C-alpha cells in the first residue's frame, strides 16, 4: 500500500498546488476498483472540474495473479489449465495460443480435424464474448433489458461448451497437438440449431437496442478514435476496424482453419462509441456464418497428435510469438524455451494493455463523468489481461 | 433519426408473457453434461497407487495417503486424497491415470463452513456418476514403446548369432521419457535397482551416471539387460495403457555404451584381514564376491567348470546372451581383486568343512543342477535328453547333429524355450508340449513370439503319457489333451488330462525341460542331520545363513524364483549378511 | 516477405533473420535501439505490439525484445537487445511509440530495468512491494508465499523417490 498511497498523496498535493497556481478547483474521483464495468477489478483516478474530466489515470493491479511467474515454475502441460484463467470473458484464445506456441517450438503437427474443432471453439467463444459485451455495453448506459437477454442466450453457448469440454467457463480443452476429446454425438447439429436461434435473436436485439433512437443519440460522437490516433496508439481488433482500418488477423495472417473460410472484414468509419458497438454487432452475424461453414467443412479423422509423456517433456530451445484475433484485439503469446521441462519465459500480450491504459486515459480527457463507464466498456477492456 | 427507431424498442414487450429461459420456477437442478468435470472419485481396488495424479497436479491438490488396502504385486498402499479447495478441475489427473480408476464425477456441489471438509477422500468401491473419465486414445502416456530393429526369423535360425539388436541412442532417450517415476518397478525388482533414477540419467544423455546407479545394486547389469525375467516391466503401470517401458533394453543400451566399467565406477577398497570363500561362480557367487570385495574382504571363488559364469554361460545359448557380455562383466569383477579358481569342485577333494576352517565364512551358490523327470513309461533311454545337460553340451561346443530329426520338448519355461530354439538352430523339426494354456507359460512373451516366428509348433494343453520305443529307440509319444480346472482361486489353473482322447506323435528325440532342483548330495554327506533341509532346499535365515555357523546359501538353490536377477539379489543380500555376521562375531 | 526483408536489410543495414510464422528477429546493440526503432518506424512498422524482458540470470543479462508489426508487409519483427543485469539502464522508446510507455512501466516494475527518459515510470501493478523485482529469476515465489501466507509447499515431498528405502 505504501507506494500507492504515496502516489495518491502526491496526486492530491498536486491538485492543491494546481489549485493555488492556476486557481482551478477540481475534485479527485476514484472510479472502481469494484467492477466499474463487468469485466473485472480496475480503477480510474480522475481529476474533474465540475462534470468535465481534466485528467484520468488508469489504476490496474487488482487482479494481479503473477501468472507469468507461475508459468515459469510449472511443467509445460501444467500450464494448460492455467492460461485460460487470464481472460474471463474469452478464455479459449489463451489455450489456443499457448498450444500454438508449443506446437511451433516442438514441431508437433495438428490434425486437420483438431484445427477445425479449435476454430469452432474459438468462434463460439467469440459469440459468447460478444453477447457479454452487448449486455455490458447496454448496462453501462442503463438499459437493462439487453443484458438479461444476452446473458441468457450466452448460457446456451455455455451449455454447448459444457457438453463439449466438460466445463462452462474455463474449458481447458485445447492442448498442444490438438484437443483433449473429440466432438460428442450430435454436437454439430445442436450447434447449428443454436446458430439459427441466435440469428433470430440478434434481430430482436436490434429492435430493443441497436436500432433504438436512445442508443444512437447517446453514443454517436462519443469517445472518437480517428484513423491516425488508432495507428499511433497501436489499436488492434474491432476497435481498429471501427476507425475504418480493415485489419483482421484471421484474414491477414490466417491460422488454424481460417484459410479455408470465407468471411468479410467488417469496418465502420466513425471510430466513435457507436461504431465500436456496431462493428461487433455486425461481426456477430459474420461469425455465425463462419461457424456454419466450419460445421459444413468439418473433416473426419484424428483430433490429437501426442506429445511426449508430460512429466518428462522437454521443449526445444527457441522463441516464438503467436497471435490470434480475439474480441478485444490482438492477443499474443511470446514463449521462450531454454530446452528444459519448464518454460523460460511466457509473455502474454493482452489487447487491453494498450487499450486500457494509454488510450483510455487519452479518450477520457475532456469527457464527462457519465461517459467513463460506457467508453471504457466500448473499448472492451479486460483488466485481467492487463494484470495477468 | 427515424421515428421508427423510437418505436422499435417497444417490440421487447412481446416477450412479457414468455417463459423465462434461464431462471426456472420452481427451481430445477441442472443435470451436468456427460463430460462434466466435478468432484473426484477413485475406485480404491482398481487404483494401484502409482502417484502419477499427484505428480501431474499443478496445484498440489492431490496427496497420496497410506490406506488400509490389500497390497498386491505392482501396487502400493497409497491412495489419492483430494483437497477441493485447491483443485481446479482440469482433469489432467484423470488423463494421466494409467488404470482409469480415477474420474471426475458429475457432482459439483459441496457447501460447508468447515474448510477441512473440502479435503475429500474420493475412494469408492463401485462406479458412480461418471463425468470426465479416462479415454484410452487420449491418455497422456504414449502407449507404444520405442521400436527396436529385428533380425528376420529366417536369418535367425541359421546360426547362433545374437538375436538381440538393442536400442540406438535417440530411441533410448525417447523411450526413457515414458517413465512415470512411480517406482513400482523398484519394488518388483529382486535387486531393487533404482530404475527411475537411471532412466532419468539416460534421457539426460548421461549413460555413465546411469551405469553407476545400476552397479550399486547389480554388478551383472548388462547380462540382466539382455536376459532378465524383468518383473519390473510386468508391473510397470504404463503397461496397462500399452506396452510397458522397455526397462531391460534401456539397461542394455546404457551398459553397452560403456566400454570399461573400471573407468567410471569407483572401486577403491580398504583391505580387511578376513577371507571369505565362495562356492560356485554363477550370478549369485559373482555378485556376492563383488559386493563383499568392495567392503574389503579377500575373496576366493571356487568353480567346478573351466570357466566362470555358471548357468549364464552353460545354460543360456549364445544367440540370447553373447559370451563377450559375460566376459566383460566377469573381467570387471575380477579386476577388483576377486580370485576365481576354476576347475575346483568342492565336496570331492576339498571338503566344505575344510573351507569353513580356513575361511571366516563360506557362501554356497551352486545352483539347480539336478533335473526333474516326467516319470512316464518308456521315458528312460539315451535319446531322452535333459534340457540343461543338452544346453550344456551345445554351449561347451560338443557337436550334436539334429538335422532332419523330430524333437519334442516338454515344458513351458525359459529353459524349454532355449531348448526348442537351440534344437531349431541345430536343424531339427521341433514340437513343444505344454500342459497349461499359453498365457500360463512362465516363459517370456518375446521368447514365445520369436520361437513361433522361427517355425516351432506349440502343442498347448497337452500332456505326454507314454513313450513308445522300438528296438530301444524312441518311435513315438502318446499324449492326451488337457482341460483347465480353475477351482483353486489365486493359483495357476490345474491341468486335467482327458484320458479317453489318446493321440500319438512320431518323434526321434525327447527333451525334458520341466524344472530342476539343487544337488545337495555332498553337503548332506558332510553335515548330515545338522544341515536343515526343507522341500529340497537348505533352510536359511534373513542373512541367508543356514543352521551351520558361517555357512551361507544363495541363488537358485536357496530361493524360489530361480532366475539370474534373484540370484544377484541373493548375492548382494548375503554379502550384507556375511558382513554383519563377521562384524558381530 | 523475403523481398521486404532484403530491402529492409539494404536500407537499414541490419542483420535480420527470417523465422517461422511471419516472423523475423534482429539483434542490435543497446545503444542503437532508439535509432533502429526510428528507422523501422519510418519503414512502416507502425504497430508496437509489446515489450518483453527475459532474465538470463546465468549469463547475467536481461534481454529486451521489442515486438513490432508491419501491417502491409505482414512482418512481425523482434528487435532484441542485451543489457547488463547489474546495471540495467536503457534509453526509452516511449517517445517513438507512445504505447511503449506502459510496457516500459511494467518492465521497470517487474524486472527493475530503468528506462532513461520515460516520464512516467510510476508504480504500475504492485502495491507495498519491498522485495527485489518479482519477475527476476532469483525471486523465489514459493519462499515468499510460505512466509507471507504460511502455506505448506509439498513439491519436494511429491517428487521424493519412494525407493530410497532400499539404499
């Protein structure tokens, strides 16, 4: 606490000094850390004059679990159950990335069917995360019908996850070389019918939320990120596409089964709150199309190429950076191996690290207090991947 | 802004009277899916207590605790206890469990204010509420062992060349990775070689260290690497999933890479005054001599035959155990200062009593030299051979021609296998008669497979009842098929001959390989009643000393297993015993 | 991609190795890092992906890896520098790539590497931290947890060979 309190004290004093020098009265506010959005504990320290924010300072650290350090002390397979816990709304990208990194280092091939199953899991997770996002965004605006609907629909996806992987949130399903079990009976049928339901539901969401005048009025022109700013702040993912730059890792450097899939990269031009939500809203439909294609093209065969006995498994010396497109932006893993049973260093590059600190601070400046939560949530910041 | 957009949200009202899809009134329990990963359950009788679940657990949630269970061969009394406060329900423990006794059930609720109740003993007797369970094709243990190059059978039968090729370095390293490190093999091995330790050294590429570990328990490691009965592999839990770790071949590989043991093993000796005599330079005698010599005693080994090695040299054919391997190991043992007097039989000129006077202690390991016979009509004659004398003749270079002859070998042990394969190499057509089923055969599975490949006919569940002779020569054998009687539980099934179904087989030579016992004639003559004998074997205490002070017994003549590795173990144990005896004298 | 790497080599005079998965790596001296990144940014590496620090304690160095991404040429470039572990100071790049500021803050906190010129090296995640930077290899997590929370560590017990009783 000491250092933090000192820092906070100095902030307060800074306030006083500034008041004296420039004779502006401002208040210091602490937003968070008790779940300012719905994604995790994260704080923002604000200096505000009246309702206008003059300075914002992100204050992460409330979810620090030292995962990177822990991973250095565990055998390679033991990290598989750990990595998914880095991001709660969309855990599967972590599993996929970790497995991909180990596969690249060791040269284990992934069977074609396993690639498709992984892609299905990733896309399902994307749908679930977007439903989470829609609900969260609506809730930050005070519209509580949509969260009730979308969280309920998300549970249908979680039911399917439970059937496939044995768990609802932390699936621990992918492992180096493939996946841990084959698809259960009738899984693709159930998934297909769920997709049809979701297609109908998203239209109903339009009615109460996305097309609603209230939503449009409230969000257009709020928290604008223009093209230049997006590039300057290394923005990735849907946030970047909302600023008019058509860049999607699935398209540009395709991984897993994405090379075989046809889909469009969705962009919006305004770069404001509304665009960021609508990019995701339109991608939701695109993802349903991707999943339908995956179900059609799913090949048969093996789903796992085995690795050596995990207790004595040594991974070849080397380093590799792998990345995937998550709902929040570019998710990357940098794995360094020194040839022993345990990884030398695993660095997790969460998208929120860039979006959640520098970009957020910049965006909040000049905004009003009521807009903090919506802006923060529109960027889809996931504090657990900042802290790790 | 269209007017439509203002009215659209009203469409939400149409759901007002619809049934909610997540919250259910009255409350219904959700039934978890078939793969659900809930609270642990473990079949206590199926579990072997290897502790792999404890090792793979990343949260140290599993503790192996000693429990009141029956300890069979290849199991321990340890069973997992799970702390569900630490468990993350990943199911890695289930995927690595070799037996499939552990699974995650579909129970997911446990509520209590007491933290201690979260430490759950998952052990049950019967299967229940299975959720995430073992799937053989997704087991984390690779089921197949490293492939070894094989010589084709047509080529093998032509000569007595070595049939065993051995591992190459990359395959040996890969194979050593399959070890779970449970140590059940150490319990099963008669010499308790520290197998997981030397496998670790092998996979790290440190063969010297591996050999050093081996020689702590077994000075005939390379011989055991070639011809051991490998009880270690029989209990290896990896064998439940697929093929057990090739412990024997790993041992052979590591010892083969070392040319001179003297260079890597520390054999500095602090000399002592006492002298100890050993009778019989077989595996027991040699290992005894080695370990006692390392303790500083002066050792004299007396061997009846011209070369040391005992049954290893005279009983085992050279295609199975190359002579250079025996020579290499004996050379190392003699290099420590052990003196071997060959061609000296104790009991005839020199007596045991003389030895006992001259030496502080005497270790006798003369092995099983007296073969058993079937005791059926017409059995006796020149053309009824005893397997061990037959093998002795072949191994000492006596010319025996069996070309075109029909040979019947009776028995199912490794000696029988040696007899059939040796006869085959000498050009005979060979039949093997065994009275039980093939799975009951004491012979090694690999030996059986290779013998069949070499064109030997296995007559399983048959029993010879009479030998028909014509002018003193064998013409045919009468035999009957047998049925299996499983009434005695826990024992091998009893063969019951079907006496009304007599068949005949024309043969020229019969070789009997139905076991052998120790020859105690000289000992009985000398010591008479004062030497206690039970079931044809001398009675020994835990130090392997018999009823006569200073006289120790070991090897085949004193133990039940009758194999090399038990003999080596006896030798080591007797060395400790003699040391204790002389220290406390 | 290969063409681009050759072009890049010609322009900047840097020794770039091509690797798997759209990746290339490059090792430069600690002093040249600012110049290199400025050159690369001019060449179109606009996205600063992340900054990783690796503690090679045996060689007494920290390796800093700057990950850059070129969107048009699809090249992920890892720029590596080695710095002395006993005097870990390096010049900041936070004025070249704005987001590098956060990453440098994190490396400073987790490894104790100082970035000269970074205006905001204030505490980031940790609170009340008096020990050595926690991501360094010589920081023992198990001991720390043992002292801090009085928990038991059973690692040795779990991997203790059962067969020592036969010695």
